[in-house]
């Protein structure tokens, strides 16, 4: 949580060229970013195209395990969690983001925080992202699609936080990590890892999204919220999941068919090679 642009520019000047980075901006640096002419999507490293300005990241509540995710109903200890940014302050930030050309990415885990975030997006008349969206009121699901909000989710947390959710959100966990419900409501999903909190491996995240189960004997948790592998792959691609002429040749070459492999193989998909702009960044002996 710092001024990330210059850190990445130094890394790229020092030879870093392994992947593309969207460097986010936090509220305390929004005015600086605006003065410097930054906006979401702007290429920041000249012709290399490795570094772009990312979203405006705003954290408005805490986490499930600390009982600081802001919720509509109380936790077993009687608390409701913490709303760390008021509705009025969030609305002001979203309006500035809209005027400055930044896509807002609002951290919201509890159903109360997601309600506040959606209310602010609607009032500001701007789309964007909600990061995590772990616990959502049924009546708020359709608002993601209607308002053009991407649900940026980390499916592995549905496995890691399963017991904590049952303990703290007892009787309501059918709307925890509601991936299928969000898709059915017209939302766009973006799968991620939340590394280093969860493993960086995207196949682990896609496996969790499609099975709602780890490689153990517990069985799937609320399996009706599973999504298909094709949907998980589409939600994990930076751009389109189907390559067309003229697209950047950022590719992954696999040793197995991700749509037909057994669940255990899908969770640890063998990667033969990766390419960035047509250049091998990992060749597995292919190059």
C-alpha cells in the first residue's frame, strides 16, 4: 500500500520483463496520480507496455476471520464488523475517480460493506470492481450486473474460510462466495489469488471455483455455486480467453486439455510454456 508506479519503473529499468503489471493507486495518492496525468489503463513505461496504471484501490471493511468484515447481521459476539470508510467519503472518492479517469476497486467482504459499495457506485454513476465480494445479500446480486460492477473474487477463500463462515455467518452461508449467483445475475467475474494470503497458482483458484472442494474427503461446500471450467478460464484471462489475430501473444501452452482433465489434474494443470508478447518467459524445453 504505497506509491507503486516508481517501484515498478525501477524494476523494469533494471531488466524485469516477466509479466505485465497494473500498478494500483491508493486514496492518499490519488491527487498525485491525477497531477501526473495518470488514469487507469495508461501505459507508464513507454513502448515496453509492461506497466499500466491500475485502479484506485479503496478498502472499506476488514476480514471474516477477524470479525471486522462489515455485516448487516451481528456476529456471535454481537459486533457488526468495521466500516472503515463512510458512505459519504466513499462516494466522494468514487466521484473523483470518475472525474480523473480511474476505475475504482473497492475492497468489500461483508454483506453490509458490499451494500454500501454498491450504493456508492450507483450514486456516483460509475462502474468498477468490488474486491472479494465474499458475502452478498440476495437482493444485491443483480445490482452487480445492472451497475456494471466486476466481482473480483478469490475462490480459494471459499475453502480456507469455510469453517469461519459457518461459525460467523451461520445459517446464511448459502450466499457466501456466490460465484454462480453472481454470474447468473449478469455480473462479470474476475478470478484472482489474493496472494500471499492464498496460493498464487491460478489453477488452484479455478479448481476451487469449479468444485467448491479441496482435494479431501469433505465434499463440496454449497455446490450450487460452482461455475464451469470454461467460465473459470474466461474469468482468469487478462483479455479474451479465445485468441484472435492482432491480440497480444500472451499465451499459456498446456500439456493437457483443461476442459476434459480429471479434477485433480485440473487443480495442478501441467504448463508446458508461457509467452509474453510472443516471447517465451518459460519454455519447458519447447523453445
